C-alpha cells in the first residue's frame, strides 16, 4: 500500500499533519512520488496513519488495522478487555459492512476506540502510559504490525 503526497492532499489532512509530513520528507509541495505508509507512521504517528488508511482505502480496513495496533498492548488489558478486543477483531475479518460492525460491537465498552483513528492512537498511548510500557518498544511493534499488514494487503 503506497500513496503519494498529492493523494494525501486531496483528502484535506490537518495543516499540522500536512506540514509535519512535508518537513519529514524535506518537501514543500505535493508530488506523485510513491510514499509508503511506514514513512507516514514514522513521521506523523499512529493516528494520522490510521486516518490515511481510512481515507485512501476504507473504514473497515482501518478498523482491522486499529484492532491490530490495540492488540500490541493487549497484555496490559484486563481479561474482559482482551476478549472484547478479540471479538471486535473477528468482526473485522468477516464480510460485515462498517455499519454492521459498529452495531455488532455496540456492547463492547470501548469499541469507539476503533471507529476513529485519533481515538485508537490515543487509546494505545494511554494504555501504554498507564502501565509504563517502553514507548520505543511500542513504536517498533507498530512498525512491525504495519509492515506485516501492508504485506498481507498488497
């Protein structure tokens, strides 16, 4: 899964995220050079990467990726939360539409974390912070998860 700065710009990213990405790439304007989502993750973080997957591909794919990212800190969650996470992930693996997944997940207390890219990133960060998890380890795991996900969804 690759994109370009021109494709990203068409989806009207926030000024802050747009400028951050341009600085990271040492560019001043959009172009059509292929851009890997791993670069976006490195530059702008999890929230913006998930936002981009949502805009460039589809919400269901982003929900699936969101669940994978939360799974990276699942060992810090309660058993009930882990079960809820697994249930949500199973939904994302079905032929259900985005709306059907959201409706089916209504009983999962924190399913909202998967319906908004910023909420997912914040949830991962808050869980990690609460349990004093190593941030560099979590970032490395995010890169690993995204790399594997991109390979599976070429």
